[in-house]
C-alpha cells in the first residue's frame, strides 16, 4: 500500500491536485521518497516548507500563487530585454519584493515551529541525545523588509538581463538541516537521513494541531524499514501520541493495539 499525496479526495467524489484542499485536509503523510527532502535539490525543501506553512497560515497558498505570477512576468521582461525593459521592471520589482517577503516571513516562522518539535522528536526516535538544527537560508540574509529584496534585485540587475531570469528571492532559498553541526545532506548516513525525514514529518503534528484545532491523521508508508529494532520501538511510542495513525509495513504489525489489515491478492481484509 502506498501513501499518495499528489491527489486529494473531495467530498463530492472528485479529485484535485496536492495542496488545493489544505483548508480541510488534515493529514500528515510519510513515504520513502521523503528522504529526498533532505538529500535532494533545494526545490524539494522549499516545497516541503511551503506545505507546512500553508497548513499553519491559510493565506500562504494564495500568496504563493501571486508570487509565481509576478515571478513569471518579471522573467518575461528580463528575457525580452530591449529599450525600456529596465523601466518595465519597476512595478514588478515592487510587487516581487512585497509578496516575496510575505513568503519568506511565513517560511521562517514555519521553520521555527518545526525546529522546536524536531529538537525533541529526533532524539526520542534515535534513543540518544542529538542536536538537530533547521535554518532557513534566505537570499537576503536576516532582513525582514521588502527594501532588502529590492536592493538585492538592483544588485543583480545586469546579470539577470544577461541570463533572462530572476536570480534572488524566495524561489532561490533553501533549508539547511544539520545533525550535530554537520549538513545532514552530506554527512548523514542513510539510516540517519531516513530517521530525520520521519522526524520532520512528525514535527508537523503539534504545530498543525495548535494552528487548526484538529489533530492530523498520521499516514506512515513503510516507515519502519531499515530501522534497528530499538529505533522501531521508539517510533511506535512516539506515534502513539497521534489520535489516528495508519501504518503500512511488509512485516507483521508489531503493536499490540489498533486494527490490523492485510493485502492478499489485491484485496484488503482484517488480519
């Protein structure tokens, strides 16, 4: 059984793409591909963080849509170039800076919320003390005003015209995940990266519950694979705090409580 997050079921039986139903969908899902959030390209970490921010701040999804439109218009001007192109960028630059800083602010707050939880969750899963740090790496540093983005755009103007694309802004930012002060993408073992990816998902639970007043359903697709027996036990103890958990595993269900189902010949039946 595979957990899918790309489509969400609507009450009328239809489907729509991921994120469109964030106002009502209350689930946190983990799958094997979540490890790519750690060791994959920055876009995957931005998408992960935006997904969390959209659940914590209802207007975040709409802000993302506006930002993408502004970015596309600005890139179009940069690609066309020619006389008057610099003047045409003025209005787009102002909107880019304003909306872009809104995204950055919410991403920073989402990062802080995740940091609080993952600093507790990961040591609990690993069974020993570890220092885990999440930091939002922004193209304008710690600045919090749209003016900082405007200044950065002006500084890169010539190179942007040469390359035909916007080189600074939230679409270029990243999230650094460090374990004991080292970049988990580079130095983390496969097991550590998998456990960190799971800890990131579990770290979403409390912030989302506090923001929405509803405890998310926890969907774990083969989350116990490649983990030591003691770590598996730690994971099971941690997820017991969730109100509702669905966990798929190729092995016999290790917990003594909860319903059990098995897939045989394409059918689902109580085990």
